[in-house]
């Protein structure tokens, strides 16, 4: 997914994603065990915010990973982020899927 453009519209920086719906302008990321322990979900969120022509971010994380409720932790993080209203987020919405 393109992030920065240079001379003549050439892509200078892009990020790899697991999936993208052009019709829905949605980035889809599927994370395994490192979603919370390495804060991969935050990196995915940040990258989605930087991408061109993206309105929605969807991340799938394990419900439980090594006795940690990763799904709830990710949901709590995004709930706090939106509730605090301290950051201007360029996305229309975020979907967290637990599996």
C-alpha cells in the first residue's frame, strides 16, 4: 500500500498488508501470537493511518495467547484511544476480530 509519493507520482514508501479492499477502502491485518506481546497491532494501526486511500482498519487477533486475553487488551486500547479524544485519527472506523 502506498504511503509517500515522490517525483512524477512515484511511490517512495509503501507498507505491506495482509489484505486490502479497494471498494471498502479497508486494510485487513491478521496477527498471531505477537499481536499484543510485541505491540504488532499498534504498528499495523499506525501504518494504516499513514496509507493513501484507507478509511477503515481491521485487525484479527487471537482471543487468548499464552494465558493472555489479547482480544480484550486490543479492544481496551482502541476504546481508550477513541474515548480520550486526544488524537485526531484519520480513519472512519476500526474493527477488531477475535479468533
